[in-house]
């Protein structure tokens, strides 16, 4: 797996490489120290499986630069690792295509767990953000995380999901990408990622395929909904 990592502190870059070595033995890294470096790299090389980047770096405005990275690598997950923690900034990055936002104070286990979630098609949101008021999408995800904690694992009905999440689940069953789902449902791609994450959590699975299989097993979707 090829990973583009970016941070303006070399010590943090080296530490991140050390942490990520536990994720995949075959992982290789391309490092950048600024948004300028990122642009130079992406002008020549777009074959990355994951992007891990700081938010506050020299070389550009973070909002414009994250948008540039997402457009240059539309199918590559982007994770922010930052000391900046503001719920409005976090939500804005997710709306712009980011798949995860990890505070730099997070433990190695949290960082690796967040990467696993993102690589499975979900989006990682810091628990601190879920404990704060925020956008409709984040508040909905917070409600799911709390209200369904006491449900029985084998409950076999669609009451666990919002109507919108049922729509997303049926499109996952057709093998549609987040981008296609967003287009068809009139949502932002970031909002679709939030719904996918919620679906994975409710069904207690780790990827989209597992969600489709479990949803069919429970009768939440029918075999006619599945085309993958």
C-alpha cells in the first residue's frame, strides 16, 4: 500500500511511519513537508492508496488544498492528522471529501483503528466531536451510536436505520460508489460517508460487503436489491 504522508514537522513524520508499519508490512511512504510539496508530488504521481496529512501547513490555505487533493485523488481516502480541533473545521473537511479526522493527541491504537475503518469504506469522527453539538449529520450519527447500544445484535428489522440510510444501504447492495450514491440521492459525498459509517456500526461489520450480507441475512434488504 502506497501512502502519501504530510506534516511540516519531520519528527512527527518519522513517528507516523513507525506507527503505520504495524498496519501493513508492505506499506511504502512518500513524504511531504508542505502543501507545495503535495502539489508537486501529485503533479507527477497519483498512485496512492491513502493520504495522511496535517491541516495547518505552509504552502496554501487548508480548505483549498484539501479540495485540491480530493479532486486530484477522487478515489483515495484522505485522513487529517491535526492538533487543530474544532467541530466546524472537522465537519467542513468531511464535506470536502475527507474520510477521517484524527487529533494528534490520539493513541497509536486509535490512529490504526481509524485507518482500518476508513479503508473499510467508513469515516472516522473523533468521539469528542460526537459529544458536542454539530451538524444534522453528526447529530444523527451521535443518536445512532447511543440509542442502538442496547439493541439485540440479531434484531431483524429496518427500525435501526433512518429512511436515508436504507436508501444508502440499497445502493451499497448495487455496488455503487460513495460518489454515485451522493449524486443519485442529492447528498454531499461526506454525508454519504457518514451514513456508511453508521450502517457499518449498526450491523457490526467492517466493510461494505459485510454490510450487504448482514442486511440481507436480517431481511432489511431483499435479494432483489443485491446486484454485486
